C-alpha cells in the first residue's frame, strides 16, 4: 500500500508532465469528502469534481475512472456500462479503489492512475474555468483548468456521462 507522500509525489510528477498551472490545496483529511470539503473551505459544489472508480461485476474485472461534477450523478448503469462494454457494473469498493490506484476514496484523482486505465470525463467539467479534484491523498485537493486534463493518456470527454442530480 502506498503512503500519502508517495502518492503525492506521483501526482506532482503527473502535474509536471501536464505542464499545467495548478494549485495544491492542503486540507484537513476529515473534510476530504467533497460535500464536507466544499462546506468547510467555501468552494462551490459546481466547481468540484468527483473521481469515481467503476468496476465490472464479472471476472475478469475491468475498471475505469470517471470524473463528474459534485452537482451531478454518474450514469453508471447506462453510459458507463456501455463505454466499458460489459453487462453489469458498480462502483468499485474502497479496497478495490485503493488496490488499483493506491489512493483512498476522498483523495482519488485522475492524475497518477495506472497507465492502461480508461478515463472518462463528463463534458460539463470541461466547460469550467477551473475544477477542484482530489489530490491523491485525503490531505490535499488540486485546482486546475480542466483543459489540462485533455493531455492525460486514455482520457475521453463524454457527453451525458453524468445526470444532473435531482
């Protein structure tokens, strides 16, 4: 299992590779979950992204990473299932997420993921001037222009990846 310093070093290297302006925001890990973070630090939910790892139900397991706004809901049963080309999917468990990414839920970021992992980003994220993402650990968040994410390998912007939360 990776520790925070190792993960944050991988994320820093990934950010350097993107050559994108960004800000690392140090936070209290007790407030790493998006809603709690936004409330405590005064960040608008509509500029906060959730990185969600999705897993196929059947073996051999397939995984992907999805980024949606905190004000929306990932369309896991339709859009994601179709993108993964599997009959059934669900959110990866906390253990699966940590084993696959080395990151804990609340800190998962699109940066420093396994190089062969498909990454899907809801098109609404890309319309923002900035987005707040997990920083790799529950002790940090990242602020960057979403356009920088286009430089990540295996990234695909998907219309309708998320549904507006009701």
